[in-house]
C-alpha cells in the first residue's frame, strides 16, 4: 500500500527518540514542532537513493555533502554542528573547504581566521552577474600584486594525519610562481616547470603527512595543520595573475563523511546557477548530497514570493544532476523573518512552493519553516536569546540548534527507511497559518504605540524588541533626529520609554 503521509504521532515519536538531552530544553522552550523533523521524499526511489548515498560512508567509502546557503551558512555554525554529529556515525573523511575570506572582503568562518597583504580583486555570488568566474565555494579572489599573500589560521588545528590539499586555481601561461607553506616551515614551491605539469587543470594537489595523535573529534596533537599560507614569489612579469577558488582538505584515505560548507552572505536562490567553475571543480570531490539552503534574500526586501523560484529549482536540479546523475538534492525553507515593522509572510508561500517543487523534481525537502515554529515566531526566538535583534539572523546557540535539527532530521528519515523498507514516500503537509494571516498584523500598525502628548507633540512608547533604526524608519525620520530630540546619548532603549517623534 502506498504511504504518502506519515502520522504526526509516529513522526513525533521517532523524532523525539533521536533528540539528545543537550538540546531538549531548547526544543521545548521554543515550541519546536518535531513532527517536521524529517527530510521528506516524494518517491521510494528518492528515499532509497538518499539512504544509499549516506550509507556509502558506512560501507567503507566516502559520502560528500555540499551545503549551499547565504549568511546563515557562511559563518559555518550550522554546518559545523550538523557535521559534528554526523561524523560521529559516518566517520571523518576530512575537514573540508578553506577560503581566504579576508582577501574577498568578507567575514570569516567560525573555524578560521584569515588575513592578507597586497591588492586583491574578488567576486561573490550575491553580486550578479559576477565580475569574474566563480569557484565552487561561490567566491573567487585574484591578484596581480607581487607583494600579495594570504593566510588561513585554524581556530581548532587539524590533527596530524595524511592529508590531500587541493589548491583550486587558474593554471595557465599567466600563472605566477608561488609557494604554499604549512605551519610556516613546510613550504611547497611551484616554479614554472612544476606549474606546466598542471597546465589547464583545475587544481594543484599537495600531500601533507603528520603523525596521528588521536581519533577524537577535537583536533589536537603535534604535526597538526595550524596555518595554510600562500605567498607570491614570481618575478612580476607583466600580465601574471594569481586566481584562487579555495583549498579543499581531506584525508588521503577518502573514507567517511566530507561535509562542504559553501555559504556566501547575501546570496539569493539563483546564485548557485552563476558558479561557472562548478562543473570543472565538483568532479574532484563528487557530491552525493547537495543541500540548497536559500530563499531569505529572495523575499526579505519585498515581502513577495519570487515567481522565478520554480525555474531556479528546475535549473539547479539539472545543473547538479549533470555533474552526478545519482546525487540527492535537498531543498530547504528559511525561518520566519521580520523586517521594517512587519512579519515577512511571503515565507509561508515560499514554503508551499518549495515543498511542491521538491516533489515535482523528485528531490528531497527539509521544512525548517514549520519545524522552527512557523509564522510570527522569530521575535519569540529573539526574546529567548536564539535570534538576533534584526529578526533575520540567529545567535550562535540558535544556529547550533538549527544544525542539530538538521542532523536529527537526516537521521530520523534514515531510521524510518531502515525500519520501514516499504515506505513509498514521506510527505508532511505544510501549515497554512490562515488565522494568523487574516488577523490584523500588530507590527504593521504604525500608530499602535503612538499617542499625542499633553503638549500636542506625537510620542512613541517603546516596546520589547524595538530599535531606534526601526522606529525612525517607521515614522519617516532618522536616528540622529530621534536622538537629538530625546537627548539620547546612545542607541539603548528601555521598554515603556516615551520617545518624541517631532
């Protein structure tokens, strides 16, 4: 008998069993709807393919996961947390991708600190069309400055192991001589002769061996990789250009789970389609699972559904299936959002469309919107310390919770497939929020907390979560004018405080 819907009771039971005690308090506090803690699949074929791809790491092979997203992913808090739990079960195939964020004029991952010297140009996938071809990470850096260099210092050094480093770069007649140094004392020099050996290839391989001290998840021990540095040593001939797409680091054994975090802040859903080098670079560590975790920047500023999303979904599936016909693609929804005094209810429609398109393309779906509580929940997350004051981004513990929920959803689905081999599909209908949407949105009523004082001047009563910038924007004034009018020395506000507006 075909099973299109798993009961909420059964879903909750499986989900709750998998949750660790560490996150139980947060899950209960925030009202996480654990019935959505699954990676949903439209057909038995899609479910079994996902299971096979994940089990490759359990059967002595390697499972490669690409996780693409925007600012929620670039910091790598979510992916680090998900990866941490998954590797305990599936093994560790290596730390994954490194990138010189500083040279790209952007913020670092939580796992590394980067710096650079000299003049660099860069491109990032939120800038469309990109001014230079984008690498697999969604970013590219390039320089013609002979004094240029970059360094990547890991906050948790990789333990001693046999590593393969793949330096993704342009290798052509204009590539300058350079050296790559590990830990500041092991340097690999690439002169013109050695560069010619890799002419027109997509990367330079570097083998680095260190002594294994431990198999613990925490990276410790002597011989560990602490710093990866690149330095130009060419003669500065006219026209020489060094273009870098990042460095992939994995164990030589290529066994276990390799989880690649490919987030670029401010990127939109269609940004993956602009990665020109993806088809050249992805075959070097072929993806088994691709997570597409976008959407916020497609609806945040307009509060309207982007009608191009179905096309983007189809083109994304085609792009990755051309790279690996057996890849499992997981689409996700974003969380509840709030901006400019209103909840972004376009997130409800986005969730519906992504749910529908995942099924139309025989892809998988993670409904994080409903899992995290759905419409009008982001301010509650902020009140409890899980979301930032912009009501868009999460705090560190909020992102850690999201990472754990993704891990749990993956494991719940695989557990279901292991125990119910005849499960033809898994679909949990999205919530409609009809009553909440028809209610007058208190946040959109600009005069709700405004009143006229005894002097006839309009005043505003500060409520929880208010910021000066939001109040100023709502009442068509500026922060500086509000501060001057109310003799404010800082941007700090108190709940119940009366602010003069004119």
